[in-house]
C-alpha cells in the first residue's frame, strides 16, 4: 500500500543512497537507470515515484531487452517494484500515474508495430525490424523512446 505523503525527490535520493550504497544516485535532466555505471539519475524537481521506478529497474537487474514487448514488461515490473517500496519512504505511487506512464510505452509499441503501408499491426522480427502479417511489408524503426518515431519501409 502506498503512503499518503510524499517527500522531495532529493531527500528521497539521499535516503535511497544510504539504503542502497551499491548504486549511485545523481541529479540529472531526466530520470534513468544506467546498469553499466549502476547509476540512478533523477530530476531534482521531479516526481519522487519516478525515482523509485528507476530504482525498481536497478533492483530487478534490468539491463537490455531484445523485443519491444520485453521493454514494456520491464517497465511494468519496475513500477510494481516502486509500489512495493514506496511506503517505506513516505512516497505515493498512484495507480493512475502508473497507468499514465505505461500508456506511453503501450502507445510507443503500437506505433512501432503499425505497418506504414496498410496500418495493420505487424510483428517484430528482430531488434529494429517489423513485418506485416497482412500485406507482408517489412520496415525498420528507430528507438524513438526519447525522440520522434521513424519507420522506414525495406526495399
């Protein structure tokens, strides 16, 4: 169960640093988890729940994904982990906020898998390629998690 009060993100980061000395917590332009440097980055004026979410990635050992649906699963698992530890740190992780964040990944996945020729949904054939089951078009996609999605029809 989530707590009803929320503390500041920098204060929470200090508490988490003490509790999880194996990770580095650092203020940054955005929230992220870097498994190579074991660094959790956070926005000082951002939502403390997002800091817990990034810690969730760390605690769950999230490193890489090979399929887009794996990323969506990792995001869901990290939010679940954030919810589990929130009460320990007087931080609220609301279901509405989780769903809002998850919607961005579901929308991302849908956009990447939509055929640029016929608009049917395709299947992922490798890390950056999809194939349409309806018209057999194949296309390449960019990562587009932090920039605009591009789909390029294979020739």
